[in-house]
């Protein structure tokens, strides 16, 4: 099985379609969406239609902080995930809102755990950016879990337990398969489909070859100018559009 891991789409249909097309061309047979389907971008309804159709075919979907905020918006607009939540909420149908609001925080499949942020207190949306934070997530994942996959940080990175007790960090090269054997523990942040923040505009996703135990971090060109124009046309903050070109 080849598992396509997609996170932080952020209502960017152009990026999502590019990643799905690339994954299909690489032989993906299963899809997992690791949260933040919506937020920031201008096409939440179209993205939801796409993800819900794939979920009906067996794709796995978990909840992100922007999904939660958009399903149940509050008056608090000081956080990034709540600032545009009311706008997104108004764009979605009752069925789409119900889907978002009922998504699980985690999903375990065999020895693999899917989570948006950290398996340590997943409802609090901790960022996993350091070996210590990755270790806390792995420890919380439970017995028998060898691979934890998440998003939230909008970067692609791999953490693993080396010969010692502590975790080590590895910055992958896009397109190069990395062996992730089950005798070690691994945690990967799979990147952001719709809003990369590493200084590059290409969309991100990750492909996990479950049979070969190999992980390939991927970058996919897409029409980021069209995605940015959709944001401007919708009247959303111009900064949401500008950042797509610079990857910040």
C-alpha cells in the first residue's frame, strides 16, 4: 500500500488538486488528510466536496484546529485559526459543517498514528518542531506505534530514535525515499499542501510506502497565482494571498 499523507490544505483547491494528481501518478492507493482542510484560503466548499468524496471512498480524515474553529466559530478573533473562521463557516453547507465538527483528533491504523499536531494532548494543538516535542508526541502515541504522522507546522521534517534514548531530527530531500524501518520509532511532519512556510511556493505532501517502509517527501508545482487571486477576489486578507508566492 502507498499512503498519501496530506495536511494543511487550507482551502487551497489548486494545490490540493495538484497533489492528488501527483499522488495518483505515483501509485497512491490510500489517502489520509491530517487536518486543517479549511482556513486562510478562498475555496473551502470546493475543498470539502473533494475531501468528503474521497472519505466516502475510504480516505482517512482527522480534525485540525482550523477545522474546529470553522465548524464552531467564536467571537475570539485574536488567533490565526479563529480570525477567518466565521467567513469559512458561512461558506459551508450544513453537511460540510457536520463533517468537520465530527472528525476525530487522531486515527490509528496498525502501527501508524495520524494526528494533526501532537499526540500529546492533541486537543491543545502543540507544535512539533524540536526533538523533545517529537519525543513527547511519540511517547503519547501508545504501545506498538512505530510511525506518527502529523502536520500543523507547515514544514517537512523527520524525527527518529537513534542508537541512544533521545530523538534525532532529519531534514529530508524532496523526492528522495527515506527508509523508515519498524525497529525504530519515527515521527514525520508531512508539510502543508496549501500554505508552505519554508520559503518555497510548491505544495507539499508525503508518500508512505507501507510495504517497503519508505517515506518520500514531495513538492508539487501548482498555480499559486490563481489561488492568490481567488483569495483577493473573496475579500480575504491580502496577506493570505501574498504569502503563497513567498512560502511564508
